[in-house]
């Protein structure tokens, strides 16, 4: 790992997971970063907003970093950029729409925009010891690119997210000619996305969805249509707008991310829409329901999304009715299936007709299936192959495909985040690892919530909390008030008076025992209370609440202490 003449590929995210994509390419004193994405928390990450990569290695090697290059504008590829920029001052390169979306993010975080450098597909720039080229591919968002990196040791090709679509909604098809040329130039290593590797055949063209929308609009002339999709799927939104204009409907946008995305896409010329097609949500009542179509966020059942609020009757502007046709134009992300099902069920309870992927062709993926992945391998012809952007099952299946395409299994590397893959001109090997993993973002806190905090949150969510408050005289060292017990999420006190009384008696016995042993250290007192009370409560209830002993020390007489105790106990009870 100390040989400075070797090329390194170091994934910091995106392996053994879907999301949080980030790859480091390093040669001597030059580092470039490909993508910097986020992922959403797993169910057990209680209270966590987002998850981003661990930047420790980059911070420790900040003087080597020549720039961050972006493949496209999806959250799992650009969502963590603002957090990286709070640690490092580095230039960022990406295509126009990608940078337009990133600009919005940086403004929200109050980060200067001077670091943003716009490039076009086909452009080549020099970054340290590397030359970087953006190669046009198709995906579910415009301006998507693969990244071609030339280095003194050999060339690296990062596919990014892609599909092969010969009839794209906007822009041009994937640049197969350039991909073939790159393969002829010679590629040392390819990092290839694996999202849809378990699906055989080819991914359908986005234009198929447009035909489905036209059929639905034709058959629902007397209904309001509500369509939920990803805000970032600009091509999908364009298709909906096309159908709306064809059938004479006004378009209403619902959801902050949808409005922001459309503002950016329209400003940069990525959406073709007539002047009066899109109306403000407050103007919707001026039109008959059948004269409108609502494009909304919430296709993944997100708790605060517009569609979820509509489903549960909490949206201030839109109420679902039996006359509505509601379309979920997206596939549930793994882990979101239950949330999506709840939203569908709630919508159906309103009498609305709900159309989702299982019932109709209202969604196509933006990711390549097996035959397209084979096509990429055959064009690029890498000596070494690194499957990426997938869980273990995806990576292993992609490795199997590469083997079928003639790649030697010994030249395929199933990496984990943090692994250091080193190359010279003749060989490659995993030589070590660097710090990696998850950095949890909770509100304004970045990385200050770890496993212990999450464990405590899980404990509280499952078993509740018991607070034991005791007041001790500083002069005499005697208990002058309490113990008083406050329950939150454990039992309903008014229906468990006997249990609470017995718990108080148990704490009194513990205090008496400590007094006889001349134990006055607060830490030891709390430990004894916690252990004795935990055993008693588990014996009685088979539950294990978190127990928080609070000892207050006061000056003065009993009358004062009791008054003070009453006030303090009341305040504690109110704040828990």
C-alpha cells in the first residue's frame, strides 16, 4: 500500500448496499472522487435522517484531492456533497442539470457556489495525474454520464448508473461508438453498476411508459388523475406533461422537491412545456377535476410526502375522492414495500382507483438488465472488473456475468467499502483497507449519533423509560424526599398503582441497604438502584425498561426540600 507508483481504487460507499455511492481513484499525489451520495436510514436507525459515507480517508489526504466528478444528479450520487464541502474545499465537476440540482443543495446549506464547474458530455479535463472524460449514457435523469479516467498506470472506466435506450425521451441515445473506442484504447479496470443484474433481457424504453399514460388518459376522461413519481425522473414528468397537453389537461405540481426539480429543469431547458400548461396548486379549484392532472412526490410511501398526506387526508390542498385515478409510477425501493402498500391501501379506502406497477406498465427502470450489462462488458473489455452499486447478491451475479463474457474469475474483485485495490501494469490485488462505513445525520448533528445512541433509542422504543427521582440532604446525607417514580412508555401509571408502589418500596430497600453499608457515592447508588429495580420489574412484567436514576442534593430543612422536590418532580415529569 506504500508503493507510490501504483494506481488505487478505493470504494467508500455503494458496495454491499444500494446508495451512498462514492469511489476514490488515486495515483501518487493525485486523488479524484467519483460521486458522493447518500442513502436513507434502515428501520433500526431510529430518528436518523440520512446516511452518508465516512470521509476520514479524504480528510486525511485532502492535499492530494484534485476534484470531485459526478456521474448524474440522483441523491445516491450527489446527496452527500454539501456535507463533504463542509470538511473540504475542492472543485466539483458535472454536467449542466447535475450542477443545477447541486446548486440548489448548496444554497440550502449556505455553501458558496464557486466550487461548481460545469462540463458537457464529451469534455475532457486534466486533474492532477489524471485525464477525466464524461461519456453519454441513458438513465432516468438527463445528463447522465459514465466517467473515463486515464492514468499513467492504465485507464479506469466507471459506468455510473445507465441503461441502453435507443428511443430516449430527450437527448441522444447512449454513445456506443465512444464506448467501443474506449474499449479499443484499453481499459485496465471497470467499476460497473449492478442494480438490475438479477433481471434478464433488456430494460424497456422510457417511451413505453408514455404510451401507457396516453391509454390511461384516454380511458379516464371523466376522472382527475394523480401521478406519483420520483421528482428527479425528469423524463417521466415530461411524459406526463406530454399526455396532459395532448388531452387538454392542466398540470399541478405537489411536493417541494417536485417543484424545485421542475424549476431547475425548466430553467435549464430539460423540460418542454407550453406556457399555460402548469398551474399553481391554488388555482386548481378554478378547473373541473377531470381537467387537471396532479404530479406529486411520495411514490415510495415517505411519511411526510405529498401522496402520503393525500392518502391519510392530511394534505391541505388535495383530498382523494372516489372519482380519482391515482398512479404510482415507480418501483418500491427495497425496504419501502410496506410503506408503499400502506399508502395504496389508504388510497383505496377513499374509493380511488389506484394503478401501480404490478397492474400496468406505468414504470420502467433506469438501470441496465443482464443483456445491457453484457453489452457494456463486451464494449469496454476491461482487464479487471469491479462490480459495484449493489448488495452482495447483485455483485456476485454481476461477477458471474463477467465470467460468462470471458473475464478470468481471478481478475474480478468483490470489494467491500474501504478496501484498497492496487494496480500496476501487470497485476492487481487488495492490499488493505481505509476507514469507511456510515456517518449518520440526525438534524444538525453529523456523525454524533453512533451505535450506542441507536441502541438506547431502540431500547426506549421497545421497553419505555422509568425515572427514579431521589432528593438527598447535603448536610446530613439522608433521603429527605422520594423516591418518586415516573413512567414513560412502560406502563400506564393510573392503572398500575400497586406496581409503582412496590417499585418505590424496592428502591427504598436498596437505599437502606446502601446506608447500612455506608455507600454514599452517587454512581454506586445509581448502579444499585438500576440493577435492583430492573430485576424486580422484569420479574413482575417480563419487560426491561431503561431505568434512569436521578439524585438531587439540596441545602436547607425538610420543609424547603419538600417544596423544592415538588417543583422539580413536576418539571421532570412534564419534560419527559
